[in-house]
C-alpha cells in the first residue's frame, strides 16, 4: 500500500483588498435618487435617438452624393457605430442590432468598397423605420424578420466573423 502524502493548503494574501480597502455599504437612498433622475430623463431618450438618426441620414445622403469611400464612408461608419452603442441605452435595442449589422458591413475601407449600396440603404431605412414606428426590440415580428434578414445579407457578404 502506498502512504498518503501530506499536503498543505496555502491561501495567498488578498493584496487587492488591502489596496482598495473595504467596499462601502450600498446607500439605498442614493440608488433611489439615481433611479428618479433616470426616470426624469427617460422621456428624452426618443428625442436624443431621433437626433442620432438624423446624423445617420445626413451621413447617408453624403455617401450618395460622394460615394462610400474615403472620409464620407468613414463618417457613416462612425455614426452607425455611435448608434450601435446608443440604441439599447435609449431603449431601442433593435437599433443597436441594426447598427451593429451595418457596422460589420462597412467597418473598413475594403468592406466599404465592396458593400452594396442597396444593403447600406436598407440598414439606414430600417433604423429610421424602427424609430418612426416605435419598434424597440426584436419582439416585434416585423422588426425581428427585418433585422434577421439584414444580418443574413451582411454575413453572406462579409462572413460570420466580419
């Protein structure tokens, strides 16, 4: 029979805790004030998103006049990228999803050169329609079908990894 070898458990010191100190207790009153402040500005989310969509439409008009290459295509990508982050923040996660698909399509100069204008147009139109029709998420059947089809088209063009 073999003899069991003795073992020792070593617990390293928690240096992070020593450097940061203890975590202060959560102040429920501060959380309540933050939630109330958020509720007060929520009514503005749609207006703020509408302004971002207007920026997208201006950049879109610019690429129709000047092409998708160079600074014009880059400007369209920047606005789409902003919408990708802001859609969910402003309670329109479908806009985030649509903008993400558009970003994948036009994220590099090479992709912009190969991107079909009609597919870019469809993304811009879908984002505009989501805002106008108040389609906030993919729980809306039409919205879901639209975003899924646009995503399929982009994957067919640039691949699943983008």
